[in-house]
């Protein structure tokens, strides 16, 4: 199993927003990415996500995404879970990615709940409207204070509890659910490999720690796997 965070996409030029202390129109990003902010001013929140979609649409997968996609063909029970919402794992060829924080490329109807893929940049209409019922749609991402998609987090926990090796890439894994997944895997006897250029609390649980950018470290790990 591989579990990824913002560090994987940073090398593709995708800015880290969640918990980054960044500002949007003078306000902390944390105050834009909430249900209350959307209720108060949906146009403004949609402008924020439209800008993120523009920025991510220009980004390309890096060697870390490519290695993680390749493992699905090598390991029959491989699971890839991510906290990223940028879709770069899929752009690198990964299938069945567990997107724990949702996706910038999905939108959901506030009224009938219809959930759909929306790849167009720019969006033809802002805010977008549901083709079925005409109601406003919301970004398909998980906001601060919201529950994670139950299907995705349950599948990730199940995979963590049965995997032999968990590779944690580009996340400090100190906040839920990251910390939870690593704890589950470690408690079940999995080997935990951490890849992160920065020191993190995760190192205590990890059997192997590789301090370096994912785009450099993962190709090296992959080379060793090929020799094995
Ligand atoms: Zn609808």
C-alpha cells in the first residue's frame, strides 16, 4: 500500500493549500475551505477552487506519481490512497485511487446529490449547476470540519490493516486520517517506509526512513525492487 500527501505533488508545482497557512483574498485558506464559507458566499469559494483547477490543470505528474502507478501492475493487491485532490495520480495512470479528501475534478449537486466528473477548465458556468435538477453544485472536495468519504476511508483502513508494506510519501501524517492509517498498518505488523524530505513524527513508527524528495527517492526504491 502507498499513502501520499502534498509532498508528492509539490514537485509537480502544485501549491499546498490545506493547512498551509496560505491566504486567499486576504483570508486564511482554512476559512475559505469550509461549509460555512460556502454557505455565506458560494461565488467566492468557487472562485478559489476555479483558480486551483486552473493551476493544477497546468501541472504534470512527476517520477513519484509514475512509480506509484507502476506498482499496480507489479503487486496484485496494491492499494493507493491519497490526501491530494489534484488528480495527478490518475494522470500518471493510477486506477482506483482512494481519494480521502475528494477531488478538484468532481462536483456534487447540493440538492439531488448527483456527483460527476467535471474536467473543463475554465468551468462553462460559475458556480456550476446540476443538469438534472438545476440546483447549484459544490466542489467535490472535503472541507475542514467535514467527514471523509466513508467508502474511501474504510477501504484505506482495510488495506492498511492487511498490507505487508506501507509506503508513506510526502505527508507528515500527524493529522487524522494519516496518523490512523500508519498506526493501523504498524499495529498489524506491516513494514512502514517513510519518504519525506522533512523530519516528521512518523519516523517513530517507520521501519525505514528516506529523507529526500519523492521524485528522487521513489525511482531509487523502484530500482531496488526490480533487482529483488
Ligand atoms: Zn441536482
